[in-house]
């Protein structure tokens, strides 16, 4: 409980300094990916993106064709 009271009494600059120190310590713990992992992840993202673009294009084209065809038949 005493630590909470002490932390609450820190001034603005002390809190900012502590926050930056905490950020620095956390960044030291980060495990950064190597070049191969970044390339592999990027390829997966690009392939997935292309798949969903193609899928969306196909579904949109088919639905547009279907609705235009239905509207043409209804309009007769």
C-alpha cells in the first residue's frame, strides 16, 4: 500500500521518466523477427490478400450478373 501512495505522489516529470524507463526495459525483452521470418510473413500476407481480392471480385461479378439477369427477366 505504501508503494501506491509513493507512486501517486510522483510529480509529472518523474512519472514520465519512469514511463520511458519502463518502455526501454520492455523493448529489451522484445524478440525481433529475423529477415527470413519477415519475408515469409510478408509472402503469406500478400498471398492471402490476393486470394481475398480475387474471391471478392468473383463474388461481386457473379452477383452483379445474376441480379442484372434477374432484373432483365422481371422487366419483360
